[in-house]
C-alpha cells in the first residue's frame, strides 16, 4: 500500500453519512469494509481504507448511483478549512485554484488540474490509488461534489458543458444527467468537467478578500504541518517539478541528480521510493504528464518546443508518451480544446 496517500476524516464521513441516509448504520458499514471503529479516532485514513469503504457502501446499498448521491450532498464541512476559503473566493476559477493548492488537506488520494483554453477549461481529476483500484463511485462523488459545492458560492449552480469519466457507466445515464445536466462520456482517457470560461470568471457576490486571506493563512499553516509528514515520494515529486521549471530542456533531471540533491546514494533513493510504493521514473513521468497537458492545452508553443521543454530529445518519444497519457496525439488534444498552434514544427 502507498501509505503516503491519505484522506481526511471529513471526507470519510461523507461516505458514512450517505450510507446512513440509505439505511446502512455506521458500524455495519465499517464491519463490511473490514475497518475497526477505532479508525474514526484518526484524522486521516490510508486511501485503501476509504476505497474499501466505498466498495462496501455500494455493495450494501445496491445503489448504482451511490457515489453521485454522496457527492451531491456534500457540505462545506467535507472540505475542512478549504471550504471556508472557497466561499470567500472572487471567482469560481479562483475557488478551484484554491482547491488545487490545498487539495492535500482534504485528500492526497487524487489531484485536480485546471487546464485553461480560449473559451473553455477542463477541470481534470487525477486519482492516486493505493494497492486497491479505485471504486468508480469515488471518482463520481468527487466530480459531483464540485458541481454541488458551486451552490455555496455561485448565484446559479454550475452546469458543465461536458463530463468525462475514465470508467464505464455504473448506473443509468439519466442519473448522471440529473446531477450534471450535460452530455456524459465514458471510457475516456481521463475524468473531468468541461466548463465555460465565462462561468469560471464571473465575479461572485460573496467575495471577501480579507476573510479569504485569513482562512488561507490558517490553511497554509496546516499544509506546512502536513508536509512534514509527507513521504519522500512527494518531496522528490516537488523537486522534479522545480527542476523542470528552472531548467527546461533535455536531459530531464535524472535519478542520479535527485539522489545527489537529497544526499543519498542512487540505490538508497530507489529503495526508499519503493517503500513508498513508487519509483523515480514514475514520479518523473507524472510531472511530465501534468506539464504536457498544461503546455499543449494552454499555450501556443509549437509541439516540438513543448517536447524540448519536457526534456525529450526528440518529438517522437514525446508523441508516444502523450498518447499513453491521454489516448490521443498532442495535436488532436490541442485541436479538441480549440487551442492554436497545433503544428509540430
């Protein structure tokens, strides 16, 4: 199990609460998931614990729409202090940026990435599972929660233009349309919401910069304290991102570079990352993927320059990597998003 991936108890209670609303008592659900009630004394749970909880809840309720229902009924308490910052944000885009920044306080079992385009933006959710594969209900609850959370801050509830899921449908299509109010696509390369930029950038009536700063100071303190507990994998991931921002171009930072930066032998670094459930090449690949989605979708850079910035010596391996990440070529991704500059030259 990747022990560094944890979920806050507030999000755990989202699952427990929805199960109770459907007649499943807390002790019954915990027992079915193989989790001791004493775990409720812990502020954060390993990601595999809550995955078992989602699976048990779906099994006991026999409800194909369990994840969607759980997501639509979340309140500010499910997001800890992040919920208070979101409610003071100037725009929905700023609110989503706050969620990205402080996502770890809610859960580091997944990450949001906001990919801006000329007229629309994708809010993509990247799950980070442990030993157990995520239940589709987990991902559906997260995206439904984004739409539901918009009710706290926007005059009109958010209606995405399109929703994509990386898994196949687990319930009737009507259930998805009722939650999202837009076309739904399944078995895609990623899960996310397509949102009109006008919706994202409309000023919000309850914006309070002073209150937002106050809550953000507290959140930053919490994040710093939590960072002290993070494993080596997250620290190395951050180092890789910093290195690629500071000196783009081939060669990409190597494992030897990382080991030297942390004062470790390469084998020691490899062994410690393996204990975290990962390896250096996977961390580098993840950083490259995030930067690739950003650069290809958000900029006018020729694709050859994007490949160079990500440390690829040639455009061919970049194309192969991008297709592995998304299922489409960089040019197709850029064209689908309406971004200019699709030429690879």
